C-alpha cells in the first residue's frame, strides 16, 4: 500500500483520436463524440499526468479472428460504400444493414 493508505495501482488509458473518423451507424452504441469529451476532460483535469497513456494498434485480420468469424472478416475487407448494394445478403446475415 502507498503512504496515503491506498494501493499503488497503475491506471492505463487507451485513446486513439482517429476513432472519430469512422461512422458507426445511427443505431450503434459507439458514439465518438463521447470519447472526445472524455478525452478532453482527461487532459483538462491533468489526469493524463497520472496515467499510463497508450494508443491502441490497428487490429489485423488475424487479431480480429480471435473474436469474429472468417466470413465476417472477409466481408469487412470487401465491402465499401461504393459496392454495398451487392452485399445485401451479407448485411442481413451480419446484422449491419442499419449501420449503412
């Protein structure tokens, strides 16, 4: 325990400013503006001086395969705003139709 009676815990804070550059869809719970406000508060209150700051790395297809099916990862690699109409079956199958 620390001299103030608390434990000597290290707080890790992960933030990537690029997270706001992606549209998650109107019904997706991820709201980049919430992250921006949180990050602003962290900086303005000086909390960044009391934490370990990390920028997460971009997950590779291999990283994502730990949590998602190969079909879903391949769909994400192929679909774009320009060709989305050709993926109606996949959109429904992966429950992402409302996000586009």
